[in-house]
C-alpha cells in the first residue's frame, strides 16, 4: 500500500485541480456579494474574471497531470528538474511561463491593475493603487523567475557520465 507521501507526490496535480474548483466557487461568491454592493452596470464586468482564472489554472494542472499519467513521470519532484530534458516537464514549464506572460500583459499593458483597484474584494488583497497591484504582481513574478533560474541552472557544472 502506498504511503501518503507517494500519493501526494503522484497526484498533486489532481489536488490542485480540486483547489482550483474550490477557488472558483469562492470567487463566484465574492462576485455575487460584490455585485449586490455595486450598481447593476458594473455586474457584467465581474463575470469574465473567474473564467480566466479557471482557464489558466486548469491548463497548468492538466498539463502536469498529462505528464504524470501519460508521460510516466513518477513524481511531482521531477518538475523541479527541467534541465533533465523530459518533454512533459518542459511543456509544463512552457505553460507556466506562458501564464506569466499573459498575466504581465493583463496587469501591465491591459487594464488588469485598474480592474483590481476598481473591484476591491475580488482578490484577497486590496491594493489601493494600480502601482501597488503592479508592484505585488512584479514581486511575485520575480520570485517565480528566481525559482525557474534555480531549477534550470542546477545541471550547470555537472558532468554527464
């Protein structure tokens, strides 16, 4: 019988999908609560918000799940080693970086930062200015980029035998 650690490392992607569904319901409840406080005209502006969230997260976690099931990746920890060259791991990292690009376009080029400021309570944080939104997003992005750099450079200086 597999232990809990093996199950977690093998099916983390499934847990993440369940949490995505939970967060989607949470966002929908927030939107319903906020739409009661807002005017009728602003209600349609809230509607697309959870769908982008769902789409990005489902694509990320399904990509990982496909790698785990079809690509026979034995553990989630293989995703921390993209330098090994597994195509499923590389595809997952490409999807994650693509989601960062989409987020950057929405926050920095589109009106995402203004949307978050104009709709307080849609996120669990409530920044008061677009610059605060951009700063928080940028700091989070820097953390992700730093993590990617560590993962990609762990093979440098090692020799293949």
